[in-house]
């Protein structure tokens, strides 16, 4: 799941460290793609510091949500449907339609949460700004993370840009997908292809909107067990 979908499961918390923790694995990966952190394997390192304990709580929640989501029938079925729709748009390119469908589904879920007013993006960003840099820095140090300056520079840009607000518009989701593809393949989508992807996302969204909330309810139920 993407940032806002992860936030959905802790949207009612008043603890900013939990919120930061729920998106921290993806933030770290975006900032430093070669970073592999496993704080859940050394929980004793974070004991005694409430901020770090809550960052770890959010981190573990992130892992659980992704595990439930990616192993769900919903994920398998919806990515297969979207792959079929967008496959013609990426023909004769190295871009894998299965990858595009995977990320496209996750971004559409964020889009629908915003559109249906189930999360407040401003509240999400407010929580992130409330996290103490010292606590986050200590947490990353305990994870043996080697690039703190790179991470904090990325985090500052991520928060200041309020980029996730752009997911309110479908064409911005297509743009985001293209940017992601450009990191992995030398050939990006041309404007005609991007327009076709946007059309197919819009078509798929109409179907997805009917039952997308079910996966959130399903995961919430599993998190309670």
C-alpha cells in the first residue's frame, strides 16, 4: 500500500511517532534505495524510549498491512484487471504492465480515500512535522542506517512539497507512475500513452470505487486479532 493507505489504519491516533512509523519503511526506501532496515528483529534496542517504541509500533504495523494486502484475493484480482486494461498503453516498451498495475492500484486507493473524505491529508502531514528529529535520528541509528543526512533531506522535501495532495487528480497519478517507471527503465511513456493510462485508470476507478473499502475493513479486522 502507499503512504495514505497506510495512514488510514492509524488516522485516529494522536501519536505522531506512530504515524511516522507507519510510513517510515517507504520513506527510507525512497530516500536510500539500497537501505535494508529490520528494527523488528532487535526490539530491545528501542525499549525505554517512548518515541522510539512508537516509531517501532508504526513500523511493525506497516509490515503487517503490506503482508495482508499483498497476499489478499483483492490485490490479486484487482491488479490482474488493471493489468489487462493498461497493457495496450505500454506495448513496445520495456515497462512491465504487471508492475504498473501494482503501483497504479495502490495510488488509486490513496486517491479514493481522499475523494471519499476518509482521511485528511493535512492531518497526515501535520503529524509528520510533529515528530522530533532527535527521536527519529536515534531510531535510525539503532537500525544501523548509514545515510541519515540523505534521509532527512528527503523527508524535508517530502513534507514541504505536500506532494500527496496531487493524488486528488487522476492525471497526476499517471504522471507519478511515469516518474516511477523512469527510475527503472530508460524509456518513459509518451504523452499519448500517458493519456491512455489516465483513461484506463478512470475506467477502472469506477469499478474499484464500488468495493475498494472492503480491503481496508478486511485488513482492520486482521490487525485486531
